[in-house]
């Protein structure tokens, strides 16, 4: 992938949002980019699992999870994302199975890890506007992520 988030920030500084520090990549791709689709979860990752069964077409899923210390993505969902051509995830929450997710060629930027899986509970919302880390995410926007961080744009940049 021929982009660097630092270079995009220099070139398009007025047109970008930059996600706050504290998100780390736990996936097997060092970089990812793609159009965003948002998912608001209420603990259960059921909607996310269903979405990952559809063709990703290189898109990135941005996930916001109601507070709780549990993982919403693990090796099974990461593998499903890879198999269905999703570029990866930005997760305002936690993931698990890191030894395995690091081997799967998707990007997974998240707050951290937790061995406990998500509980089966209240359904979530697809294509719901999200706001976390100082960024407003909407389906249809674009995300670019690498070792320097995660940026979001209303338009495709690279």
C-alpha cells in the first residue's frame, strides 16, 4: 500500500481527523485503508459476525462497544474478515487470540486485549454514526492506518 499517514496528514491537514493515541494494531497487516462501515455494539458481537459474512470489498469496519472488559473480535472473526475481503477493523474496545490474529492478513486497530469473549446480549446497530478518540465516524468515510496512527477523511485520498 503506497501511503503513509504522516504524509497524508501533511498533504491534507485541514481535511482529516486523527484518532487519539492508544489504539494498537493486533492484525497481520501493517497498513490498511478503505471505506468505512460502522457498527455500534451493545456487548454482543452478533451484528459484526453477520456483517463479516458479506463481501467486504476492501472496506474497514469501525466498531464502538458499550463499556465492558471483554473481546469482540478474535481469530474466528478476523479469519472471516480475511476470507470475505474486509481490509480490517478499528475497534473502540478489545480483541483476543492475538497470537493468531497477528498471522491473519487484516488490520485490527484496538484499545487492547482481553481473553474473555463478548457476552450474548442486546443487539447492536449497523451504519450508526460513532464518535470516539476525538473522531466522528460515519459509514462511507475513509480510514487510513499504519504504524503512525489512524486517520479519517470524508473523501478517498490514496
